[in-house]
C-alpha cells in the first residue's frame, strides 16, 4: 500500500475552479493506477476520475467529463485533479486513491473538502 495525502480543497463560487493535489509515498508510484472519488453528505462515495501509471490513460465519470482533468507527475509522486466550471452539486469530500493495475482500490487518503456556493 501507499500513503496518500490530499490538499487543495476549499470554498469556491459556482463557475470557479480548484486544483486538488495528492502526494503518495513509496518508490513504485508510477506502477499504480491513481483515482479520485468523492462523497457528498448523505450519499455514497462515487468515482470521479482515474489515470493509469506510465501511459496515463484517463477515465471520467459522466458528471465531470469536460470540466475536470486528472493528471500525474510520476517524478513527484503526485496526482492532480483540475476542476473547472464547478457546480454546487460538486460539493463533497474528495478522496485520492491508489490501486495496482487490474485490482481494486486499496489505499485511500484522508480526504479534502470542496464546497461550491451557488
């Protein structure tokens, strides 16, 4: 497993942008698929986006396609989530996660709060 620490959350008005970062421990970061999930109050945790290790293939939830961009810097053990055109319904705690290729997510960060005001 890897240790994950998120940052970059905050309060923003609708239509604004935020960039989340997640720094991972360990020397095998580039071998992990990295993902972002979110959980709004009273709702289950949901998938937002993920990016594969060295090639960087991405996948997004329909609700964020065209607005969010996931990227990674393997030299800095960091994955990013650029969030543009934010909506109040994007309000949630956002979690960074890691998984070996072909397996389920096994490592999770502590989460960072994103609040979008109308």
